[in-house]
């Protein structure tokens, strides 16, 4: 007895082939982040000075190996700042300057950064790819 497919049904072989093909396709690379201000070297110094490594894993920062907050490895590949704003320099600076305003109730403390420090830290983090 031959099995008949329901009208409009896709053969199992076609479904499998499409699934295997989809697994081989790489997602497009994220566009490079535009960093138009700030000094990454000064950002690294500010990160150390403000003890960001007490809560975060941050590549290139001495002693920044704490898993309390989210790891900041490959930060430039993240889609969002604080899970709410598109990840770009302006939004990251905004979050660094006033974390609770961007994400009420966040565990990220207000570090009392100057705008220049926030720009430098953002330049450093957005350079981590």
C-alpha cells in the first residue's frame, strides 16, 4: 500500500534538506560600531580607576574577572545597552552616566563618571570585538 501525502504537505526529505541548508548559512556580520569620540586607552584607565572589574569580566583590564555583572567580552557585538537601547556610543555613554535612568532598578551603580570618562569607557568597550 502506498502512503499518500496530504494536499499541500511538504515531503520530509525537502524539510530535512532545508533544515541542513539553514544550519550552514551564517548570519550577517554586525555593522562596525561607530566610535567618533573618546580615547580607548583613557577608557581602560578609567575602568581600572572606577573598579569596574569588581563586577565585570573585561578583557585587557587587570583583575577584571568578576562574574557579578555581565561579562563585557566582545561588547561591540551586543545588540543592546542594558537590554533596552540599541548598542551605540551615545546610548552606552547615556547608560554609563545614569544607569538607573536608562534601566530603573539596575544593579549597575552610578559611578559619578564625567562625560569624558563615559565617552572614553564607551570607546574602550565598543572596541572589544
